[in-house]
C-alpha cells in the first residue's frame, strides 16, 4: 500500500467539499464527481488540519494521532491522494 510523504504540505483539492457526519465525513470532488467516505473522525480532523499545517506530520499531531498510528494515517491519505481528494501543496497554493 502506498503512503505519502508525511514531511510535505498537502491540502484538500480546491474542488472538494467536506460534509461532516456522525461516522466521519463525506468528501465530494466536483471535478471528478467522486465520493469518498471518511469512517474515522480523527482522519477528518487530520484532513481539516492540512490547510494550516506545514506538513502532514504536523496535521496528524494537531489531530492527536499517536506516532505509532502515523503509517495508518499516511496510507489513508495516500488513498485520498490517488483519487485527487488531497493534493500536495505548492508554493503558489
């Protein structure tokens, strides 16, 4: 399973909408028309923290993710990256 670089800045794609739900959240990409389910409220907190965090690792820390759980969250974010829900932040974003 792929992971993404935890020491880089990532963010939600600008065309993705997040709808929090009791189970986690729904992510909808208006460009690709894909729908993703986040079945973990901590993962939702990580995704929301990406916008202001300098790295994925710091977004995870802000959401309370334990060091031992980082690989699992990295894999979950890699799946979101494969479906273009999250994108690596560039200097201009």
